C-alpha cells in the first residue's frame, strides 16, 4: 500500500550526506588504537560524524516507512526492525541497525559513557555496515522508481 510518493530526491540527498560522513570517517578506520588515541580531537570528530550518519539513516527509514505504509513511529529501534520486516532492508542489516539505534541513543543520552576506544573500534570495524545501508537503500529506491 502506498500512502504517498517517496521524496526520492531527499533520500538521495541524505545518502550523499552519509557518504560524505563516511569519507570523513575513513581515515580513522586505518589507524591503530595508539595512533587514534594520541590526538584527543579524534574521538569527538568520529563521534560527531558517526552520530550524523546515524541520524540520517533513521530519517531515511522514518520517511520510507511513513510514505509506503503510513508508519508513525519515531523510536529508532522500531524503525530499524520495521525496515527489515517490510523488506526495505535485509533482515540481517535491520538487526545491525537495531544495534546501531541503541548506540546512537547511548551517544546522545549517555554520552559520558562513550569511550575513545569504542569509537576507534567502530571506526575500524563497523563503517561497512553504514556503507551497506547506503547500497541497500539505493537499491530500494531504484526498485521503487522502476515500479512507478
């Protein structure tokens, strides 16, 4: 059921924003922990671009769900699950996004508990999940446009 048309231009704009954030984060993915921790500016830089990426991810998810199924939820974990349940994303990526939603909430509400070491770990090991989101949403948009 289509409630109203997706604003595909807005979604593509947000995907480009996420890609620009990833470009800012990539240099940190190749640093070892000692190198990363040596500059106290690195953790807040990574945290900022990671949080911005996650906000854009869930803005995209909320928009797609609202426009394709009348979804009214705003809770990020629920958005992650619904995108998998409704076939917007693979179930596997949906589960990963569920965890990412929890981490975003932790960065925003429990920010004093976020450690530089865990930010390094995420930059080193988890940027591929954000890249995968970009690819899956781009595929979803392509399929959506072909149906129209």
